């Protein structure tokens, strides 16, 4: 009995050893299905505006990818020839929980890649851990430039498939100077964590470079994220002499600010610059302050209306999303879908370079690093942070209610090319680059 048991153990160990030697580090095996972990807000204040649309964008694309029904160049089935299974889970609960969730998904549930994250806090917490776990991670929404400028300076596994916050706020500053240079200064109300602090910093510094004579004397407000109460901040804004208010509030906070500010006349004499306003315009409809500037972190959501973007991919996405979910696709739907397309592009490209065989993670990383790929709303170039940070054009306009379409739209739209609103590839610190006068921009 002892001999047979020993031989059985030896045989099992030998088979495992042979498998390990055949696979080797980063090598590929034939695969019928890959599992994509998708963290997003399924509960809490971040859910309705970002989490749910993001989840819907992922589900729509994965169903179409598995069926091979997307338009070219994504009209082949699967990713790298494998069917995709989405494992959606909740981003609520704080950074410590998200790190634990990521470890669990990688070490116990054996996911193949991660596509998602809304909050800059989440991204800041998990990016170093994703590198440690060696899990391919495509960040889809979060904006803080700290991810690659401070936390992961030598990325391998972590990518971000959307502009970081500098592009949004520099393009906004350019728009304000061009269109509203006669206004009496600016101040801000932004959430008190990485996203809000970075957003205000980048806008304020950009304004100081582009319009140094435009005053900013009122202390900007930094309320707690998802605190939901803006009484004191509204009072401060009403007293402020500045006519422009910069705000990167999002999720339930943007709705609370609007609902609490409207009865007090906050939006009657102030021009609000909502850097992620698109996330709420469809939900609030006519209740959103018309005449505000709304951003979508790029050419997404309201800026991807078929009135503005008639590309076959975008027309398909608008049609299918509206038919399936009975609502318009906002920026989060586009941004999560863009992460999925980045993954498909990389897996398919890596498969083609691997003789048609399912690629290894290393091969997928090589295929995505520094790549240029077509997305639903335009072209994405992975050109910053050693090929791990995307750049796209950015767009700004003024919100109005379109009577013909019976939905919100934007007018006076200006499109800023990536070279106009992003630091060059050799700029290691975007803050210092802005302070130095944003050298190298091409507008």
C-alpha cells in the first residue's frame, strides 16, 4: 500500500512538473473561455450614474463579441479565439475591500484579466497590487494621473484605456478662456479625495498659465465624497464674487448638488463647469441646469450622439444600447466598453502574432503596449506612461434641451486633439509640465 501510494504521488507530481515545464512563465495554453473580472459600482451612490451604465456597456459588448456580431474591425468571435465570461462585482466598500476583492479574484477565482474601476481611489489602491499579482488590468474610468506618475512608474500589467484628468481639465481651461474670458473669475467645489483634488489642481494651474489675470479669490470647497449635503458649499458659492464654478462631483453627489442648489438660485448667475456632467444629464433630463458646460472625459456619452458621431461602430452601439436598455448610453457605458475593446484588440492581435494560437498574457501585454486601436467613439492611442496610458481627443460644449430629439444635447462644441491637452510622452510629472507652461502642446 505504501509503495502504491508513493508511486501514485510520484506519478501526479511528475505530471504536474511536466505541465509546469511545458507552460513556462507567461506561456499560453489552448483556451476555450477566458474570465474577465469587471469591478464597478453595483450599489451605493456611484451605481446609477457610473456603475450600472458601465456594467451594461460591458454586457452588450461581450454578448456581441461572443456572437461575432460587432461591426468591423471587431467582427470576429471571442477574444484570441476564446469565449469571454464576465464576472461583475461591486466596487463599493472602500479601498481595503477592493484590494481584498482583487486578490480573491486572482488567487482563488483565477480570472484572466480585470477591466474596470470607476473611482480614482480604487485605482490608486489596486494598481500596485495588480502589478504584484501579475494580473492584466485595464482601468476604464478613474482619472487621477497619480496612477502612473507616482504609484506605478514602471508598469507592466496595468493599463488605462482613457485620458487621465489632465486632458479633461486643460481642455476645459482652454474652452473657458476662449469662450468666457470676460467672466469675473472662477472658484470650485470638488470631492475631497484624489479625483477632486487633482481635477481642481489641474484646472486651476491651467487657468493660471492661460489666463493669469482671471481672478480666483474665494477658497474652493472640498466636500466629503458621497456626503450628499451641500448646504454650506452652496452658501459659499452664492457669496463668491466669481461667476464660474469648476466642479468634478459625480454619482449621487452631482444630483444632490443640483437638487439642493436649484431652489436657492445657485445656477441662475453662476456658470457651472461639470467635468463629468454627462454622467447625469440623461438621468436628470430637463432638471439638469441648461447652459452649463458638461464634460464626458473624452468623446463619449452626449458627445457620441449620432448627431455628432456617425461612425459605423458608434451607430451600432447607440442603436443596440438604446434598444436593449431603453435609455441613452452615457459616458460610463462608453468608457467600460472601450476597455473591453482594448482587451479584444490586444488578444486578437497577440493571437495573430502567435500563429493563430491563444496568446499568453505577456503576448497580450506586448500587443497593447503603445498600440493604436479603433474604439466606439474614435481612435485611442496608448502613447503615455511607456505605452500604458491612453490619449484621445477631448470635447466641450454647452448643454441645451433639443426639442427635435427630445433629449439633452450640446452646442458650441469644440474638439481638442490629444496633442493639445495631454503632456508629451517624456513629461514624467504632468503637474510640473503645466506649471512650466505646457510646452510641446499642438493646438
